[in-house]
DNA sequence: ATTATTTTTGACCATCCGGTTAAACTATTC
DNA sequence: GAATAGTTTAACCGGATGGTCAAAAATAAT
């Protein structure tokens, strides 16, 4: 047999690609089948329905993303090191998976309940993540700031430029090459920006 | 006649609502017609096709958004005042139009060319916006930083928490009331965060 | 080798959906 | 008030789309 991959994996790979790019309503079962190089009926043979297949892809994708994020922040490092590594890793990762984050956000916008099932299967508790950041803010920088705000700030500075790429690029007429440079610059700029901001709290003493 | 609104406006209002929430492929012409309280054929009578109607809504929405953004940054104020006002305004505006930004991003992700036509109709040149910010960074804070990075930072800190709301809220199990508080807090936190970050550059002298 | 089981296919179905058309209704013009 | 133009509707069309099914092909079990 030339079946280098088994059918189920081929389907999942194709479904991932199509769903990530086009979302649930934009994707076509036929397109997924074609991409996987199989008959459309097989999709229903392995996964009951379009929705079931989508849910599978969503769960998978979300877990992957969540794991990558928490993994770094739960490791043994200073907060600033974590931020540096996270930002760096993320820009690299996402440049090869540009649709992923938006896919997750859209899927959740469309139907927030989707996350329930997934979050339970997850081994990481979000509370632990926040608590870890809170402790590090306090102990390493003497800051009593809500860790959620800081975490959201970090994500915003990293994720927004990626999902808004078409927006930014077209508005400011930036060619692809300069855009690549732009992202490369952000690997340094974002950690510096955050560090400056946090240090500012130290001197200011205007806590939130 | 009881036609409080003319038909065209009723259609546009309905189309806005549906397209904003569900996007092009997720929206149904019948649903728009129902919401507008008219016959489906009328949609085609006033706007040729689904695509034409969508394009109309997109243009309209994008312009509204872009104008709001640039208006503030091109006014006569210190950069920090602009940032404060912008952040404040945006959280207020968006809480009543939560789907808008994501709608624009998705529409552009789906088909980047969409922006071409719109940008030409726009009276604001993006270059002027950046140039204004650059000048203010230099003159008011003595900073030689790429204004695009700063602008993107601001947008990221404001927009990301809004479009990722379902994500954030479900992951961290935040009830609606606490989420409202969260956004209210950000009106202060974000400007402070940015101000600290920028001041950090001043003392650091580690320019980018 | 034969049977039983799993995998794959092509033909098909019902429904959805964007779009068309002709006729009905309304408003305007003369 | 008849003629004309503009607006609205219901019925319909054709193709796309998610999904089914029975039979064929491949694989495994005896």
C-alpha cells in the first residue's frame, strides 16, 4: 500500500487546513475530501458530520495553542525571561500558522460553549497560570498588579499584529519583505516595551 | 405610509447586523430580509448581489472605524492625551459594537483586495497619521521610535481584549459583571502601561 | 479458499441558498 | 383617471451542499 498516512490522519490534516483558513461555514466537505485525496463519503465514515469534524479540529488546535502558551509561563524562569521567550517563540510559530489564532477566536465568537469540553480535557489550570504570574510580579518586581491585565497585554502585543496583518499591511501599504522585518523587530520591541512598562510601575508607585 | 425608514436603510441596517455577526459565508440573504421585514427579492432589487451588499457594508463599516481612529490621532493634543482619549473612547464604542473589529479583520483576511477601493475613498492618509505620531514621539518625549510599532502596540492593547473576549472569559471563567469591570479598568491601565513603556525608553536610551 | 469484517466508492437525495421573473401593488405624471 | 414609472411580492430555478446507502474493493479471520 502506498498509504503513507492512514486515512483518518489524512482527513484531519486536510480538515485542519481548510477549517483554519475558511472557518466552519466557509469550509466545504468536498474541498476537504479533495485535499485529502479521498471520497467525500469517507469523511462521514470517520467523523459523523461536518460539525463533528470541525469540533475535533477545534479541540486539537485549541489544545495545541493553549499548551504552547502555558508551557512557557509555568516553567522555571524569571518573568522577564518567560516573556522574552514567549514573544520570540510565538512570532516564529505563528508565521507558519498564520490562521490559527484567528480560527480559534472566530470559533469561540461563533459558539462560546465550544470551549467548555476542551477546557476540562486540559491539564493546565488557568488559575495556576495567573497565580504564577502574580507571584513573579510581586517577588521579582515588587508589583501588586492584576496578573490578568499583564497577561492580556502580552497577548495583545503579540497576537494582534499577527491577526491584523492584512489590515496593517494594506492600510500602510507595507510590502511582504518589510512586514517580515516588522515582525522580526517586534521580537525585541515587545519584551522591551513590557519591561519598560513594568519598571515604570516600580518607580511610579501608582498601582492599579 | 408607515415606512418610518426607507427600504434601503432598513436593508442596510439588517445586513450590517447579520454580516457583522456571521461574516460573508455565514450570513443568509433570507435572514437579512427577515430582519429587515421585507421580501428577499428586494435585497437584489436594491443591491445586485450578496457580494455587492457585503461590500457596501464592509466599506461603510471600515470607514467608520478608520475615521474614529484617525480623527483622534490627528487632532491637536499631546500624544499621551490622544492615547488616553482613544483608549477611553474605544472601549466605550466597542462595547456596543463588539463584532465590528473582528468583522473587518475577517473580511480582510478573507480577501485583502477589499481594502483597495475603500482606502482610496478615504480622506485620511495613513502616512500622515504615522508622521504625526513620529513627530510627537520626538518632540514631546524625545524618542526616535518607529511610530508604526507604537501605533500597533496601542491597537493591540485595546483591540485584542475585545475580540478575544469569549476566549478570555471562558478560559478564566470570568462572569459578565467582572468582565465589565475588567474593561473599565483597562481604560486606565492601558494608557498608564503605554506611558510607562515610553518613559522607559527615555531613561534607557535603548532605542529601536 | 471461503467467509466475515472493514474500508472505499459512486450514485443519489433532500434541502438550502443565491438569484430570477412575472405579476401585483403603489405612487407619480399628465 | 389613464398611463407610466417605481416598488414589493410570491413562485420558481438551478446549482451547491451536507449527508445517506448499497454495492464494490480491500483486508482480516477461519
